């Protein structure tokens, strides 16, 4: 999956109600909230999955999209604007976005394509039976962050100081940071937190990492980091820094190594959830679901470029290898 397509996933999705035989179609209204730039419907890779369900834009659907253009402080106002449109469903992605519409409405169903721990975020008291008006697909951010650090240490045994590059405004960040620190203590590693809020912060963060004597980078699993993926990969290549990324497609784009969910499956899963809600199924009957696939990917070309030797043992465990 290409980075641009993934960003479209984070932006939202057009949801369409299947056609009936009646001459009068019931037009459904769906809202989309994105922390990034509001995408056009033709940019949604998710639309292909929705088309399989018979949803056709302009025929039986109208939807409103709002994007914060990277400024999360705008999200509350944008959420209120969407709620005022009285949509039947709100679709969003990332933990940063999740809590905003949930604070704006307790009645309109909300489906999150990617979200951190919903219980920690206060979105539900249960994973299996959502207790509020929010459901969706989690990505076990905290547990995966610790595992990524372990794999990074296995890839580069000599590292001693690791920078943790994370999204500043992610409400899950504190818990994730604690898990990373616990794993670091067990591995005898020092963690240097590097919070970022925009693409302009990336180069500054790497400059700080260089001054701190950092020898490897751990990238936060927040999908918002995808917006900065190209810059992060470039900075790592220029500085010969090994980095652990969260998404397999980043390795295809030049990242050294990644460990995380095959996020593309969330396209079809989100479409099915929205479809069920529009058909009258309540949120409480749609459990939060975790990823069904966690993949390890390694780019040997990048490894050779920055002078990293991948052990045969680690290579044998990889689900995808770029030669």
C-alpha cells in the first residue's frame, strides 16, 4: 500500500447505502473527521470495498468531510460542525480524533478505522460490548511499542540510547511511553522522548537526537505519523540511523524494519460496520476488534545502505523481505 493511499484511509471514507428497487432512494448521511487534509471521495481506497456492498456516491449517499490540516486544536470545532449536520454515522481514525466526536455527541454512532485502547481513552468500559456510541478497530499501540523496541534491539544489538519519536497530542502517548520505558529498562536501554506535532518538527527532532547521541529510532504507532513517514525515512538514511516503523508498507518505501498490523484490512471491516449501523444494528452489538495480522517486514537494501547486518534468525521470522 502506498503512503498516499494510507493517508486517504486516515482521512475518512464515503459510506453508501445499497440500492433498492424503489424509485425513491433514502439518501443516507455520513460524516468523516480527519486530523489531516480533508480528502476527496475519489481518493478513498476504502470506496472500492464499499462499492462491493452496493454503495454508490451521488445516488444514495451524501457525506460531509472535515479535515484539521494537521492542527488538532481545530478538531473540536470541526466535530461540532459535523454533528450539526445530523449524520447517521461519523467515521474517523487515530486516537487523537476518536475522543473529539465522542465528546461532541453521545447519540450519533461513531466508527473508528484505527484507534488505540478505547478503555484507556474513556470511549468504552468494554471491548466486547461498547458502552458508549463508539466502536471500531484497535491496534494495541502500547503492547506493540514494547515489542518493536525488543525487535529493534535484536536487529542492532549494540544500541544503547533510543529516541522515541511520537505524536505530541495523542492521549494514549503517556501509557505507550510507560510501556516503552519498562521494556527499555529490561533491555538496559535509555529512551529519549521526541514529541512532534507537525512535519516541521521532524528535522528538529532528529537534530536533538543527534546531539543526545541516539543510535536508533523507535517510531510511535499513531497513524498520524504516516504524514511524516517520508521525511522520517529520509532523515534516517542521511544519518545512517536504524529505525523501527509501525507499518509494513513503509518498508516498501525505504524504511529499514517495521512490525505492525496489516492496516489495509480495516477498509473492508470499517465498511461492514457502517453498513450494519445503517441497517439498524446498535453500537453495543459491534465489538471493538483487534488486528488479525501482525507482520514483520525488513528492507535489506536499506540495511546495506546504513551498514546494518540482519541476523539469519531475524530474517527467517520476517513475513516480508525487500531484497
